[in-house]
């Protein structure tokens, strides 16, 4: 039986594929030096001093997470990049993807190549490309890489060199300087704060303890490339152990503030759980972080949100006289904007949040530190903190999202054609007032709610997002959209 591989195509953040089917040693060995070449073409000259001819080292950072064969794929990528004439700094352990973005900038390298499939199930692996500036490269750069694939160039340079480095040390030091670490440590030491962290068997394992210099209650810290049969994605259905731990602690009746933190497989996405065991997506965390950074720490700058971000974000921005810039979904769009504007915070619904105080990269461990700092300085549980923000802005809408698996990519194509040729005029009994098509189809409805329909860039999956007046209405709208999709 003939077998056809899916083409190498970069999605919202990198190229991902099923191990041994699409994601193979041969393809990584072909792709890695092409990525190095495009990184050199775009970033060899230092942006901070282009007139002086200041050149970056011809060095590529190579890192990896804890997935199946991740170290071996990193070594294959390293060997291919060296053979093409570039030097490689290869990580001596797994680490968060943001640590490798940090290293790219700190080491004056051309960029970084990270072997990770982020939040995808265990059968996937992927390759992310990070620029010299310390963040995701733009779609224009990944397109340049794709354009080399049909006819890869010959590399005639002398082989490069390899060195190894600890990806944690400099990265942790950089993060510690951004928050009041001592206040967080003291709150933990005196029993005022209990920190639970579900690292989902991924690259955030040991991270908070390294940063805080004290023990916390880490969950799923062992390496499990199958992720217990699920996926390392910060969603409620995967967090039963964390919910149980926090609810057990709550039943003990002490006065500690309890914070649960959730990290995806490569630690660039975050979610949280409040002291009562309620799940808090980044739709809730981003407003809390905006308030903490703007109101309590006095930071300023633009707020970047993606199309799927909550309408609470612009309301809060207006309260603090901050501008808002909206992008398509995918952190590379936020990173690109962060390079060209003074930014306070940029965040996406799926948990990726980055800061103008940091590299232009989403970073779950830095977000975790800011969340802990907000809890310690306010003395409030996260759930109560959010309720006060709702009162401040008079905005109480609820939000949820479902991912609907499709039978195959042909079904995806049919749905897309239907959306293009038969525009929706009504959704769940509400008339459509407008439709934004910058990324999928976002329908604004007469009651002020919205529904976003968009497709995964890597899997046959339809993503449905809704914000409405109540959670009941959210679920009614999502069910309507699900039934619509299944009828096509």
C-alpha cells in the first residue's frame, strides 16, 4: 500500500507531524539547515546596530522538550546544521521553549530551533523556529523556509562546531529579576500561600522550584511521553489530580491562599485554578495580569489581544487608558507586533501570554510568577480578584470553547466552502450583526455575544469559541455550532 506523507507546512507556531509518519529523522535533517539559512538571511545583521555592520555569530540554539525521541531528533537537527556550516549550542537537558528563545537573544545567536509539539497528543513531535530577537519568527520567515523545500540548496561551507549549555540558569535568573521573589517565598514559608503546579509531564517540571528556591506541590512531574493517554494541554478535562489536590486543601479549613498553576507540554501556555478548585483560562488570567501590571506595578504600554480574546480585555484597557491592538490567532502575530510597539502585555485565549518587560515570547513560568505576585500583593484569591474586575468594568460575560474532531481533511474543506459560499445570517436564534474573517469567521450577534469558527492549522479539528451573557447561553451557542458543523 502506498503511503503519502503530509507536506511540511508551518502552522500557528512551527511545523508538527505524527512521529514516524510525517515527522521523521530524514525530514528534520533536511529542514533544520534550511531554517538555519533563513535565520541567517534575516537576522545575521544586528537590528540594534545595522549601520555598523554588527554581525551575530553564525550560531543556532537547539533545544527540546520531554517528548518521545525529542533528544534524538535534536541531535539529528544539530548534526545537519553543523554539516551545513553553522555552529550549534545544543541544550544539555529539556527546558521550556521560552528558555531557548531567551538563549537565542542572550547568546547573540541567529535564532533557535526547538523540538517540541507543544500541547499536541503524544504521537506528535514538531519543530519551532525562533528568531534572534527571542521570539517566534513571522509568517513571512516561515514561508521563506517552505519555499526552499522543493529544491534545497547545497551547503558547501566547512562544518561548524558544537557546544553544550545549561538552558535553565540564565533564563531563571532573568525571570527572578522581574518579580518580588522574596515576597512570594516568604508567603509560602509562612503558610500564607500554597502553590500547586500541574506540569503535565512536560518541560515546566522543576521550573517553579528552581525559580522560587523552595518546595511547592508539583503534580505530574515525571516524564510520560504518552501524557497518560491525553494531551499536555491546560484544559479542565486533563486536570483531575490538580482539582482534587486543591479541593482537598480547601476542605482542611486553614487560611492559606491556594493557587493552582497549569503548564502545557513546552511551558509556553498557562492556565490556573483558584483556591476553591475553579478552572481559570487565560481569558480570566489576562485581565488579572493587566490589572496587576498596570494598576499595581504602574507599567504602561499597548495591550495585544487575539481575535478570540475576551471583550473584558478592551474594557479593562479603557479603564486604564491603554490602547488595544488585535491580531489573528497565533503568538507569532503578537511577537511581530511586540517588535514594533511599546507593549504592556500580549495574550491569546489558548494560554500564551507575553510581556513588554521580557523577550517577545509567550512564557508560562513568567506568567506564573506574575500571578503569584498578584495574589501575594493583593491578598486575594484569584477567583475573588477576577470578580472585582468584573464589578469594576460592569462586564460579566462567560466564555468557553470546544474542539470538534473532524473525520478527515476533506470534511474540513467542505465546511470551509460552506462558510465561504453560504454566510451565516443567524446563530442560535440571534441575528448576525457583523463577521470578522481575519482568522476564521467571528460572528457578532445582536445580544452582544460572539461566536468564532476556525480550523486547526495542524489537525482535522474545528475550533469553536463563544463569549455570551451566561454560561448557559455559551453552551447553547456552542452546541448550535457543533450541530451545524455535523450537518454539513
